[in-house]
C-alpha cells in the first residue's frame, strides 16, 4: 500500500531489486519502474531529485613546512590534478553521484573555479580530453596569464577527428610571468615498449598495448620568478604522467615508470645542448632541475614509488610478477648495482600518507595514487595543501566522489617549492641557440 517513496532510497545505489509491483504509487514513479532495468532507473531518478543538504566542505588547510631561506631563490607553486574526464564519469562507475553532478557542464565550472582559487604557477592535469583542452581549459587559463601544452593518449593518432577529440591525455600550464617554454616532449610508453621489447612476449602482450603517456615541458624562469630583482634563467623540466590504472598490471606500472625515468634522462641530456649561456659556458643536464608529478595509480608501498623515491628497485621486486623482464630491462635501464635497476635523479615526494590519507576517493577505492616529486638537492617544500576534511566526509555520509561539492574522484595536490639556482646569473641572461 505504498503511495509515496522517500527519495533517500536513491542513495541505495547497490540495490538490485525494488519489489514495488501492486503498490498504488504515482503514475510517474510506476512508469519509470515498469521500464526495462526499472529499479536502477527509479533509483537514479530519486537520487537526481533528492535535495543536496550537505554544506560545502570547509577550505582545505594550508600546511606550512619551512620558512623561505631568503636571497637568490625562486618560490613557485605546483598543482597536480586528475580532473576525471567526461568519458569515464559514467553512472555505472559512479552510481552514488547524481547524474547532473556527473555531467561535464556542471563539473567543469567547479574544476576551473578550484584551479583559479589556488592560482598555482605550474598546473599539471591528467584525464583532459582533447576537446576540453582546446575549447575550455586553454582559452580560460590564457585569460589568467597561463600558457599550456597538451597531448592525448597514443590511440588518438589512429582515430578519426570526430572521435579523437574525446581521447584523454595530459596537460601542463605555466604562468607566463614566471616561466617561458623552451621545448615540449611527449613520452609514449607503447612506442618505448615496442622499441625495447626485443621479442619478449610480456613486453609485447602486457606493456605495449597500454597507451599511457608522459608529457614534459622544458621551462626557463623569467626575471619575475626571482627575489631581489635577480635575472637567472634557470632551466626546469616539468613532467606529468598518467600511468596505467589496473591493479592486476603492477608490472606494467613499474616498467612504464622506469621507461619514463630513462626518457627524462635523455631529454635532460638533449636539453643541455639546446641551452647555452651568453658567455659560452655550457649548461649540463645536472643544471636542469626536475619536477615530476601525476597520477601514478600506485600506492606508497609499490615498486613505482620505491623506484622514484629511492632511485632503485630490485630486479626481483614482487611487482614484476616473476615475469621474465630482467634481461630486456637490463638493456634499457641503468644497473649501477648488481640485481638493481636505478636512476640518478634525487627525488622526494612532497606529500606523505600522514599528511594526506588518500588522493583518490571512490566507493570501491580510497588511497594515495597521485604524487608530486621534486629535486630534493635544490628544492625545498615550504608548504602544501592539506586533505579534505574527514569530518565533513563522515558527517555528510560522502561514500565516494565525485559529489555535488567535489568535482572529481581525485583531490588536487598543491605544493609551494623554493628553488636555489644551479646556473649563475651572467649579465642576467642565458640564451638558447
């Protein structure tokens, strides 16, 4: 004898069947219910029409870490943000979020407002569709004094124009008052896997089919970037990557990250040849500083994070899944020590799990998979953006994001870095030939 249903039922997104037949419900509800897949359609209808009573989350705290050291430093902020592209924001994946709050037209306004609120000097975005970059992010951020570069995932090359615009990829924006672009670089993991497979079945069948990418911008600081009116045109390589997502492919994640480190080394060596100071002194690869960030789809205890943080990973690491990559990777990677793959970057992660318990927050998964790594010998984090309030999530029963007040399933990371120069001011100018 049910005549009405509370719209809160729409929150029971895992409910398989509502047995409503024979109840004197309104025609509107019964017509939705009697359609094929009626239970899910009715739950969606109720969730979409349920009033949002949750207040907006409180501002995320700024966590100071160190005081600026003073002279001859450049202070800049870096953001890393997976914005959840429209193609992946489906009701199947995020059935706890109302349809209207999943739509790109709704989310893009919130995402842009968030980016504008934090005003980072360098913004790294993942899961940006080609159409979104050229027709939304680039024109909007240009107004705010940014320039940007972009590349979609490798599959876009083999698609018609009409489909290509929906392929997601990585974007890097930089504030033109502080940085100029010398050169951009695309790292395609499937191409690297094919080039280095050496006939190895796992490289061809597991690593090569994944078309994830890394995107790097070789930047140079302007006079405005430095304290005390110094003019030091410091080269800095900023790289963002989106590593393969599937937990079953931890071997692929680790190999993609290793291939990325190898490519970055080669980019730095080639970049050093591009840059030459006015008095003829050459700039070495070591003079170019590195910031590496992105969605690595890997937890803090993974081989990926161990490799990036410590500079080494055992050739027998469990993430290789006992597959016979060893010989193949020995030809590609540095092996300075027996039974280890190494890289020479001295990197540290700006965030730790005691500061941010999760960067990705969905119903099925909550964990740290996004990172900002910086050159620890020449950069010091002065502060970073703290986590979204756990009280707000609990009190408002937010079981996953996106949410009407949270526009992606990832939270943006933001760190303020102080950089000491590794090139000298020579009449304030370094030129590139």
